C-alpha cells in the first residue's frame, strides 16, 4: 500500500508509468526527475534544461532475515520500452536487480513508487518531494531532493535492512557529457545526527562555467553505519561491480584502494525491523550552481543557444555557501515544511473539485519547479515559455503566455510582484510600449525587444489588478501605477491598437499566435475589456476618479461594440481590417525578423493572411475569465458569453484525431479527445489562417474550462479537463509536463484557475472577503498565506476553515442569479445558473 502520510491522487500501473518524470526541486533551482519506477533521471541542475541527462545515482537495499540475504535497487523493473538498444538497454544501470512489480502514485509535489517482490520479506515505498508552501518562496525554493524509503516487514521474522544512497559527483560536466577529474567528497557529521557527503568541484572547471558548483548527499534517519567517499577505479564497468559486491556481502562498505576519476559517494544506514513494523530511511540530495547566464534576444546555435549573455546569478545560491550548507539549513525545517506542503495539497485533494480537476490544478505547478522558471541574484522571478531538450524555449517572461496562467499570483504573490515590476518598470519605454520579451540584464536590456504584444500588454494590467486584489498591497500598486497607466494609454496612440478610442482594437495586434491580427477580434477584445475594467478599479482606489471614469466609459462602449460587431450569433469572431501599408502601423506593433521565409506575420498589408477571420477560437474569452475571477465585470452580454462557451465546445471539440489534418505540431493524436485551437464551422477559413489553428494547446483548453466552470457549466468543464489529463496519463506523455512550445510550458498553469473557478471564488485581501457562488460543497481557497476551504451547505451557509495572516476573512455568498440561457444551447448540455 502507498504511504498514507503522502497525499496522492493519480495512481499508475504497468505501461502507464512509462513517461512519468516528476520534477523535484525548488523554484528557480533546477530539478531532478523522479521516474515512474522510482528511478532518478533528468538531472537539470546546471542552469538550463537537460532532458535525458543522467547520473549513476541510486538507492540500494540489502535484506537479511536470518535465512536469506537479498540485494535490490530500490526501483521497479524496467518497462518494455526500455529493453531495446543497439548495445542492449539504453537505460542507466539497467543490469541491476530490481523489484519485479511496481506502482506509482502522486499528488504534486509528492510522488511515490510502491515496490513489491514475493520473494522478499518487505514491501518498499519510495517517495520523493520538494517543499511547496504557498506564500513561502524561500521554503519552496530549496535546491533539494527529499528521498524517503519506507520498508514494511511483511514476514514473521526480524529483518536487518541496510539502505545505501549513492551519488555521482557530476559537477562541472560538459555539454559533451564528460565530467572533469578532480571532484571530491568529504564526510561531515553534525551533532544532530545528520551525516553528509559534501562535494567539492574540480579546479579544472572554469570559475564562470554554468556547471561549476557542488552536490551533497545526506542521511537524516539514523546513524550512518558505513560510507565511501568514492568508488573504486576500475575498467570494464567494474567500479559498479566492486561496489555491488562490497555492499551485497555484508551491508557495509570499505574504502577502495584507488578512487575513480569521477567520484561516487555512498552512505549506508542500517536498521532492524521487527515483524509487522516499518522503518524509514531518509536521504537528501542538494545542489548549488551559481553561474546562471542571461538569455539573449538573438538566437545562437549550440552550445550557447539563447544562454550566452553575462552572468545574472541565482537567488538560491546567494542564500547558501554550497550544497552542504543547503543540507544544514533544510534538516531542522524538514518536518515543518512537510506539514505545510501536505496542508496545501490536502486543501485541494480534500475538496469537492472533480478528481481530474484536482489533478490538473496540482500537477501543472511542476512548471514552477522546472528549468522553465528561475530567480536571478536579486530575487526577481523570470521564466522561459518552456524548455527544449538542452536549452530554454522562447525567452523573456513572455507576457502573452504568462497571461494564461493562474498559479503564481495565488501561490507566490511576492514573486508575482517582481514580475509586475519587470513589466511596468524594466520592460516599459517612455511611450508605454511594453517589450513582450524582457531582456537581461534588466537595467540595460529590459526594453531592447522592439515590439509590444497587444494581448500580453493588456493582460499584464489584468494580472496587476489580480496581484493587488489577492495581496491588498496598495503601496506596491501605487509604485507601479504610473507605468500601468502609461501602458494602457499606449493603446490609444495614433495608428495604435485603439487609436480612435471607440473600445474596439482595429490596429495591428501582435498576439500569442506569433503573428499580427488586423482588426477587432474576440480574443484580444477580451483582454482589452478586462484591462479597462481593471484599470478603472485601480485608478479609483488610487484617487484618480476622472481617469477611472474615462476607463469605465470606454469599457461600456467597447463591450457594446464587441457584442454588436463581433458576436455572430454563436461566438466572437474577427473582423479583418487591413492597414493597407506599413506607414499606417505605429512603431513597435509589428515584428519583423531577418532571414529567408522567417516565421512572422503577413507581408501583405492590403489583403493580410495569417488571420483568424470567421474562426471560433477556443480562448476567445480568456480575458473575460481572468476578469471574472478578479471580481470584475467586463460588460459583455451574459447570453452572448454563454452561447460562445457552448459554441467552443460544440465546434472545437474532437473525439478522435485519426481524420484530422494538422500541418504543424501535434499534441493530440489517434483516439484522443481535445479542443482545437480554432475551427471554421461555417466555412470561410482564410487560405492561410493563423499558424496554430489546427493544434491543441492544453493552456487554451483549460482557459475554456475555467470560463465554463465560472459560468456554472461544470459538466462541460469537467469533460474538457478529463480529456486533457487522459492524454497525459503517463503511458504516452508525462503527466507533470504538459508541452506546447517546449517542456513544462507556462500556459499549462491555466489549470490552476480551476481551483477557484468551480464556485467562482474571488478573494479580496483589501476588504478581507472571500466571495463565491452558493454552490454546495467544500471548495479550496488558495491566495498566498490564505490557505483553506469554504464549506457551503445546502441551506446557504458558508464557513472558511484554514490558515491566514492578519485579520480574518468574511465569507460572502452571492445571491442565486436568475438563469441565463444561451441563445443557442447545445442539446443536453445546458446547465442554468
């Protein structure tokens, strides 16, 4: 059975474990993957992605029950897809004895592998995690892998169990996979009983090398009974043979006569386990690699790719002197960090959100722990859009991608505030143009990217409002407000997005589809209307009633025009309005790249291609959903909104992809289900529509599900989420890595919006209120230090239970709204509110 002190939702057996890799590491520290068999893989520690990288690091078990001695690696047997290779299996350490049967369970950030062997007197559960504590970015930012083995004696005899952790010191490893000679371990024992192998990096590694740093391995459950600072120097793979023979012989290790060129350190902990009892063996792996380089605006080939700028450092390495110092800091706090992490996870798993929704909410926060995200030396939070195999994908904390995620502001608002500073200070020029890719270093390159994204810039205003409402930080809002107002006023520049200030964006709009749209469209209007509503509220709170009134008037005109001109009876479409020539486009709105046939927007400005046109976009209400969960009213007609939501499901959902044509990237195949980014249900598809219309992006699917749930259409929302998570079952894709333009893609964290969308929860730290629909059930509330649940009864009462800082929060139930029927409901799918 799985350990009951580690929450879990997802349970996988057989080939459903094939692609599981759960990232274990702190925010901005890099991570080590915990695989579906309990193996360690994807060592992404050296300031950039490193999928497929491995270190010969593992945990071994020796058992002696007085009649029989057995030795195993604490992993399940290899799966069938790992068998083949030109020289046999390609899997690291493939030839070691393992447990023949295994299962995997997880509720991120917890993962555990259940290992069984009918010939052994114990059942083993191997678990891994790194703290994830809402509002505590420091506890959640430890460069640490917590590995625990729990052995349960199922026999009638006392078992002597020795568990050995072995860590290969790969600091300084080059991009060719070679680790230079000269790394070393030393043994450090503290008065509290922790024994640590503290690693030192070779002097042969350059001081500014990205891989220069240190590793450490510690045992914290009981005294270490033996150790090795290095394995033996042997040819023909006999270093492993020598280690295995030594450990298997008596459960103890002896120092070799001559050490290996690249040391592997080992610690052994031994315990007696009576019949029916259990024993825990906890090890920590820590790391410390300070040399992070800035991304660059100009792409370069290998080996630098986009990582060739000056050193900008890592926040986490400024907190500790080396990896051993991480251990010293972490050990006294392990129990409390575990308790607080469990409380967060159980807030979700103990709620009445559907299982698939709980899974989606938790699993995609793995993005925050992946190499996608980092904090530079001054603590500023930044991110790629995702990651390639060995380098970041799409730099700059891209505004139009971060628009879609909900996790950062709710879990770590202090980090979100640093992003707002990047957007409204460092990336904003004197005109109010926000570079949608922030340059590094921020002081000199923040505005160097020459183009603003309409959706990204306006969405940033919504995210500013959201960060403010969740934290109540009037002081931080006031500090950023001059830039925020300027960013909104940029919309109205001559030849800009809404130069005539009629509330419709007719101008050239660079967007998350990586091309420019010409003329008003539902997607960008949703961001614009939300930004106007947010700006009106922020201006009024800061004592600018005239500007607030201007925003409200423009919002009313814009919403009315959106409903009148863009709503076609089923959904919000796109009116293409060509500019005619480049001189009819304000500077900084249209992106151009050099090279032959670059991937940019339309060259033809008289009859532009790469447009949406009459398409039904899955994310046409993205800004509406974010505004709604911020307590804002974007003034769109509720009946139109409801109809559009039904239309998204009716037109864009597919229950198979065998017959689907897609000329670009495929994220849904075969018998899988999903929502297409865009369809043309009544024809009229441009000869060359915008590039990604035939694709399926999980972030857009979740965005639609958030809007559906917030409007009370829970069954439709649940089905969309179930479709996504079925595609990421572990059999064909990693459930902790939803991809788009790279691994651990930021937009997938749109799923976190579902935590509050189900009962349309709005948290306002300024008024100390939690407002939600009178939907009976137990609903999670996650807003920084405010962590808990609201229990809503059938009788219409509600009570919050949980933790918070400062004054208590009042729970407010909305009055039941009269049913709002869609203009054209899908038969059998209408759920009146």
